[in-house]
C-alpha cells in the first residue's frame, strides 16, 4: 500500500506517524502518537484524487471544524485538522476496541441485551448528529468502533459524503448498507 506519510514522519510538528492502518475510498488512515499530549490518535488524510477538487477540500475543512464541536458519548471525537505538503488531514480519537465489522467477521454473536444496547447507542448518536445538521448517509459496521471498555462510537462523521460525487462505482459493501431512500 502506497502512503503519503511514512512511519516516523512527524506531521504538523506534533503527530508522529506509527503505522498505515488502511486506505479507504475517502482517506488514508494512520495510527499516530500525539507528541504533545502523549496519546495515540488516528490521522485521516484525504486521498489525493479527492483533494484535487477545491469543493471537496473546502467541504472536508468545514466538516472537520463542525465535527470537532460535537460532544456525544457514542461519537468518535475529532480533535484537530490541518494541511501539510499538500495533504489535508484530520486528527481523531483512537479507539482500540476494533470495529463492529471485526465482531461480525469473527462470527461472534451478540446477546439480545448487547444488540439492544448497540442499537440504542447508535440511534442516539445518529439522532444527535441529525440535530446538528450531519447526515452520514452510509453507516456500515466498519464505521462503528469500540473503545477499550467496549462502548460503541460512530466514526467518520467528517468524511461523510465527501467522495460521493467523484466515485466511479459503488462497492458491494456500499450497496449492502444503503438506506432505503438512498437505494431508491
């Protein structure tokens, strides 16, 4: 996987890149260390082909600013954002408990109580987002992350909808988790 920043690179004189976690349809995702606060964070760098569009860059900056003002127990926090060497990035909370996709892939079954709690917590987070003018559009198990205590957090709020106009085709995972009104 090619990446914008190699391990050891210090972004914005503060965030040391530790590892590339993956590349999605919108961003490269890195694990990093916040040298100032001595904690792990996630760095999401807008893909270069998307960053080539001024309206996407503006929307990403706006989303970062708006998302950083949100405070909800079931949302992944956005701490910071910036630009370096032409790359636009945001700094997010690192959640060490993996994703709901990991749970499903492992074949783990949730109890009725855990399923109800997960649904309630995600619905509360989505209602809060809606109240604050955010629409995720494509909520999938990979966007549901768990903290080290097992609490679910909805992630990728600032990335929502950025790539839609510039995607050539929809992946099977995209289609699988479309809301009915999107499919129509």
